[in-house]
């Protein structure tokens, strides 16, 4: 049986928050390589909802991980942030112009 102690939950939260942070950084690269539609640069507006997700879910998760408090809440925030990233990113991929 797997023990769900505070340390293992904190490690899971760390992994999930790391994945979310890496994905958030990757989105800048991906948006930079979107073909320009009309040359206005409106594709960069996609950074705003992704940034809100990062600030709302992952910054608090990193804070809780760093201070060693509330590891379950940090895990929940990190997983919820990953789910929010998937929902928004799928919508953005449908909106970006195709190559």
C-alpha cells in the first residue's frame, strides 16, 4: 500500500508545479512561432489568460511547496492549473492560424 505522507505529496506537487511552469515557458516559444495572420501581433494576447492561470494556480502552489505547508492544497492547485492549461491551450490551438 502506498503511503500518502506529507513528503510524497509535496514531491508530487513539486513535479506538477514544475510541469506547469515548464509548459507556461514553452507557450512563449510556441506563440512566437505561430505564423502571423494579419501582421498585428494579436496572437500575443494569448499570453494573458495563460499568465492568469500561472499566477493564480502555480505561484501559490510554489509558495506552499517552498514553505513546506499545505502540501495537499499545493497538489490540488498544481493539478487544477494543469487542467486549466489544457483547456485554454486546446482552444488557442484552434484559434491560431494553420501553417
